[in-house]
C-alpha cells in the first residue's frame, strides 16, 4: 500500500506521545486486540510488532479491525491529505465525501474521474487499502455515529440520513464497525451530548463539527460578513448561515461557535439523505480539515512571515459551498471591490434566485443566469457576455466544475472560456478544490499585504519568493490579504499644488 508522508517510526512516536495533531490523518490498528484507534487514544501504547498503520478507517475495516469504543476514531477531523494531494485517490475521497457514490454509484464516481470501475477500484485499493464501496461505507458509518451520538433522530431516520439503502444494512455496518448495535452506541454518548440532542429544535438537525486548533474563527466569520448576500446568507460575529440547493431540494445550515470554542452545525433539509454532503460542504467552506500547526510551522520559518503567523495563528482559506456559484461570484468580482461585487451579486440573487421560506433566497441556477443575467448585470458588455456564457456552459455541461476535478485540467478548461484569466482560474481552484498551494501574484490586496510585510510587491518577484512556501501558498495568500493596509474610501478627492485628482481603491481585494 502506498502510504506517503511519515515513516512507521514517525507514526509510532506520534501514537506513543498521544499527539492529537495527527488525529484523522491515519489510524492505528492493533493485531492483538483487533481494533483501530486514533493516534491520541489514551489506551496503553501497543508494541510496535502488533501495530499496522492505515491511511483510512475503511482500510482498517477491510483488514478486519473494528473502531475503538474509547477514542472513537470516526469522530476525529478529516484528513488534510485529500486537499494537499491532487492525485486520483484524493479526488475520489473528496467526491465520496460529497455523496457521489450514494447518488451515482461507483460507475458514476469512476466516470467523473475518467477511469473504468475496475481500474478505479484497483487503484484505490492499492493507494488507500480499500475500494470505493468500502470507502463510501466507512463514510456512511462516520455520519451514522455522528447522528446517533449528536441527535435524537429515530434510528430509521439516522440510517437514511447517513446514506444507507436499508435499516438492515445500517444495523449490520454499525455493528461491524463499532462492535455495538445502533441503540447501544447511542446509549454510550456523554451526558452533555444527550442533553443537547434532547433540546434540539424540531425539524432541525444539530451536530458538532470537530477541527484542529488553532482556529482563526474571527477571521473566517469576518470574511463571510464582508461577502454575505442578503437573503442567501447571513453572517454575524460568531455565526454564518445560508440557503443552498442540494440533490434532495432546498436546504439551510448554520455554523455557530459557542463560548467553549465548539463549532455547531444546525441544518434543515428537504431530504435526510442530503445531510452527509451538507456536512462535507460545511467542513470545506470553513476549511475544518486543515492541519494548522503544520501550516503555521512552515510559514513562520520564513522571517518576514513569522509576525503574520503570530498575529493570526490557525488561519484558514475559505472553501466554496457550490462550485458553479463560486465561479460566477469570482467572475462578477473581477476588477471590482468586494463591496461592489456584493452589491451586484445581491441584485442578481434577488432578481433571479428562487424564494424559500419567508425571506430566504437560493442563489440563481446557471440556466437562469444564462437566460436572464444580461438583464440584471451591469458593467462592460464583454464581461456580462463572459459571465452569462460561463453560466450557459455550466448549465449544458460543456464546462464541468466539481470538487473532484484535476487541478491543472480545471485551470485549463477555465482559461479556455472567454473572459476568464489566470487570476480567476486560480482563485476558483483555491476555493473549489481547497488546493492549499495556489498563489495569486497579480492580486492587488495580496501585493499590498506583501509590501506591508516587506516582501517584493511586484507580481513576478513576489511569485518567485512565494515559491519557497510551497505547498502552503494558499495560506500565504490568506496572510497577505490580512496584512493589507486599510483602504481609503473609493472616489475620495485629493488636491495637490498643481491639480485635483480622484484616488480610487484597488481593483481587486481577495474577491468573492
């Protein structure tokens, strides 16, 4: 099995130290007990000769191990490996988390990745120790455990929310993975979990989302506040909510940070089977599977960046709730400020979006933007044609944009579209694929932040300097955005001894 990264000895030292930084990045299977654990499990460290490390819990399941009841490895944050790697295995893992196997089966997953079912199964078994069915099954088991512990949903509802085809299949999988029946697993939850589940609002699913610390929650919520589209999204000091369109129909979710630093997810769904993909999207939107200590350690090793990391430890790169929406938001945000883009996108959503509930709005479909976007959008005609043309291509399938794309192929496809340049293509890749190694040397705000940090401010030398921070250049970009000086109001008139001129704000500032 190909297992990149740490050696056996390095992993063994991590479990001997019970290092929580590695929870979710691999699991430890112990032959003498037949169980697998997260690296920080408090149980006695097993002898090296009894240990096998697996990259996924699915691989441990396939090898005949069951999950530890003490450390609950399924409750760990996800692995950052699937964003750091851009290979087929990583792309498959992202699509599996988004529910592609449940919606389209293994043939659908294979077709999206450009492989036959047989070849994909063989490739994933070699790389990850389990085929696509086993990987999807492990993901369903993780969702089921989360629901059993965190909610009071009836057992049958838990089964279908987690993506199982039948209650019998659900019961068998939970018993096999956890060594307990679903009811027994629920009975073992902590008192606080039970109390919170009992106090949940009817019709609203509430869960806790784990993440690795440090966590720059203030920065994330501030980012969302600056870009929230009224009706579609709502952002506060410690909360963010939005409406979105999922396979089963309209959905709504909220992410809220409590005083203890726990991140709560609340969701209303048209179909329970949409829960697992919704959780995956929420995690990607807030970059919850990142390894902040690894990122901070790497970036702070460069003298100019050390003060930035000290000022903002655990910085995150926001992802995208919907890939198609992300492209439209990026294209509207080209060459204008965040505030101007927000105004234009709000009008687009209000005029072309679908109403949900009393005051909610779903971001417009690509078909609606293609058909009527020119009636709503303002600005140069060529730019409006580019936006509506991209929407039309997404609507008819001639342009594909998914979180399972190959990064370079996605970039090439976007650059082939009229009106899409390198900045937009790379920005979309950063947000949609959660690629941690994208740099935007032409971004005005990034260059302003670089100048403030005493780095080269011109695009070419800055791009050259940024190469030394690979594979974390997306996080470098986020730090430079944060370091950019406060901007002057647009259109402010200033006078000199010879003339009067109008000073405008920079054209780009991290966009939508």
